[in-house]
C-alpha cells in the first residue's frame, strides 16, 4: 500500500480545514437566524442571542402559520416551483437532444447563437417592454415562460447526452424507432443523474426568485414567497407595519423576520439530501464529457 508523504498529508489537512471553515461560514448565519426565531423578545432587544435560543418562544412561528398570506404564498410558490421545474426540464431536454446529431443542418450556427445568450442580455427595460408586448405582465405565465430554459443547464445536459454511446441510438434507428422514441426510451432513462441535478438547479432558482415577480407582477395573489419576504423585510422595521402585523412589543419584529426566513428556507433545504447522490454524479459526468 502506498504511503502518503508528509507534504501530501499536510495538504490534505489544509484542504479539510478550508472545507470546515467554509461550512462554518455557511451554517452559522442559519443557526443564528434559527436561534433568533425561537428566542424571547427581551433577549433580542438586548442583542444577547447568538447560536443558541434564549427563553424558548414560538410566537413568531405561530404568527406566520396563522396568517393566510404566508400560507397562500407558500403553496403558490410550491406549485410554481414544480411547474417551472417540469417545464424547464422539458425545454432543456428538447433543446439539448437535437444538438447531439452531427447531421443537423446549421448545428454549429445554432450552438453559437445559443452560447452568445449566456454573455449578452438585452437588459431590464427591453425585457419589460417585451413582456408587455406579449401581454404577460401581471400574469402567472410571466414567472414561468421567460426563465423556462437556462443555456448553462442545456449545455450540461447536451454534454451528458454526448456520453451516451451512439451504438444505442443506431441500434434503435435500425429497429425503426423515431427520434422522439429514442429520446423517451433511451436517453431520458439513462439521464436520471443529470435530470435530478438540473431539477435541483431549476427548483432552487425558482424558489429563491423574486426579481421577476417584483418587476412584472402587481397582483398580490401572484406574489411568490420570496417576494412577500422581500416586502416584509423592507417594511417591518417601520412602526406602522409592525403594528399591522400585530407586533407592539419591541423585538418581536426581529423574531418575525427570522421566522419568515426560516419558513422560506427550510423546505428547499430538505430536498437536497434526496438528490445529493444524483447531484454529484450528474454534474461530474455532464462537465467532462463533450
């Protein structure tokens, strides 16, 4: 068995130390928010809450769960995330699949046009005018259609498709299978790792998205949870907003902010462990095979 040199062992320990430090930097803010959301207001006013809750208090979570606008926004965001993920995966697959065929006329030109969109964007105002001309403003479709395809994700899927042996496709063609039958019966079943990876990318992007709703949506019923959170965090420090939310005691506004952040973050965090094995496998294969 090959023994590692002292230099390699030191390098391994440095790498582990860096990973631990990065993990702590990512986890500590979430622990602090959780502690604030569960702490009594008197400790929040004194800034005495750090990593552990003091004076266990669930009033903030009770307020969130009792308020219909939070629950409505939560279920609307879940529905929107599921729909956007399914639509985006479908569009990404349908875009990536034809580009693996060398016989496709204009394949190189299409690849260039698609890649250019990763680096150049029309800008906010032209995009707004485009949504207006398409009559998509203040419509649920404006939260689905403009972001239904990511070029970066499409390139990952296309690279993954390149890694599937051509012999499988050729044998299916000899048996008389059509292009769509080959896609559905061969490529899609073999692409579960990259499908799960991109599904996670799209789901997280939609769940955390609020800028498109902020620009294009005016009806409160169409507000995703993150936009509702954005509005509350911007306004809750004002006395009148805190009073409307039922908070007249100092410190309760801070507790509510922490509870809403946790309420909107925990659901998407719970999905990752189920997709972790596909996530690592899918990104690795999609990144190196071309």
